[in-house]
C-alpha cells in the first residue's frame, strides 16, 4: 500500500482500492455467499418460500451421496483432470526449458507471440474448431488416412479422448508460463557445472532443474487441475454420451431442472472435494502453499 501511495498518490490509490474491493465484493464474495446460503435451502415453489417448509438442511448435499451415478461422474472428472494436468506438464516442461535456456533472445518475442495467438480466440470457437477437427470425417482423420497411418477413420469423439485433447489445448499455457518463469530464474552456471562434472542430461534435469522449477510446476498443476475440473464449455462441446463431466450435472440442475439449490450444493461440493484432493496431492509430493505462491 505504501508503494502505491508513493507511486500514484492518495487519490489514485483510493480509486484502485475501491475498484478492487467492489470487484471482489460484488462479483465474487456476495454471489458465492448467496449460492452457499441457497445450497442449504430446499427447492420450493415461489408460494412456499419463506414458509414453514423453507428450512435449512443438508438434503441438497446428501442428494449427491445418494446418487452412485453422480459419484462415478465426479470420480472420472477428478481422474481425467489429473490426466490433463500430467499431459500439460509433459508438453509444457520441454518447451519451457527451451524458451528459458536454449532459445536466443531475438526469437523469443516471435515464439511467445505464436503461443499467445490462440488466446485471442474465444474458448467457444476453439472448442468448436476441435469438434470439427476430431469429427469422424474431419481433417485429422482425412490427413491420417491420406498418409497411410491408419486404414479407417478413428472415432475421436468416443469416451474422454476428445475432452482430454480439448482441455490440454485450452490450458497448457497455464502450465507453461509458471514453469518458464521458474526455470528462467535458475542460474545457467549450475546447469553447466553439472554437465562439466559428467552428469547426463536426464540427471541434470532430475537433480538440478526440476527441483528449482518445483514452485512453477506446483502453481501450474493447481491451475490446470482446477480449471479442468471446473470447465464447462469444452466437455459440453466435445464430450460423448458416455463421457459426462461433473460440471454438466451442475448445469443440468441449475438450468434444466431450475433447481439452483441443489446445483449450488453440487458446485460447492466440487470446490470442496477438489480442494481436498489438491491438498492431499501437495502433501504427497511435499509441496507447500509457499511454493505455489512464489
């Protein structure tokens, strides 16, 4: 706050603080509190609201645990969100290392521009593009068949394959940039010292680069996992009949059934259970919140 006062003066600092407080309060805190309060109330006709039947209970939350199908969908959402997170790391780590330690400075702006161009297009259009690409008679199958790699078209839109592809494409940059920032801060002399001492490339990465990049990896993994588990556009457009995502169930409760109370309970269960899962994984891999906050 003192830095803001010295840099911008009292008037601009007050404006910045007021706008930030308004954004947090009006667009984040109050809507979440309203949904949280509604998640404990029953779904009733307008005439019964505020009456003797309108009491607080855990029935909306218990609805989830009474539905084996919804529990199964949630488990698959967690599993495949973890798969998406791992694939994003596999794709992002080599590219982040190349950008941070190998690529020359004069081509870095061009490479970053090529990476950021897809973000200029809305997520809806990108998902529709993948829907066309992965179609049975789409460009991907046409190219693979024409090159002789496959004999007959592959049904990419079956199961969770198309959802995984769409989510990886959508969120891989959220893994790339934190890892890039972490690797860029590593002194190149440490890498050269390991190589001079006879360390093979894989041991240099395992013992020198990966431990230093752990805060970036943890930050990227948490962002990609939570964004994937909470995604609604990509699963809606790319999922098949046997690959439902948990957010689709929340959407059905709220917009198809018009039961915002149960939908709110499901939304907070998703947030709570995902937070517990991330905390357990962080504990398993010995990652602290301070590492993510770096």
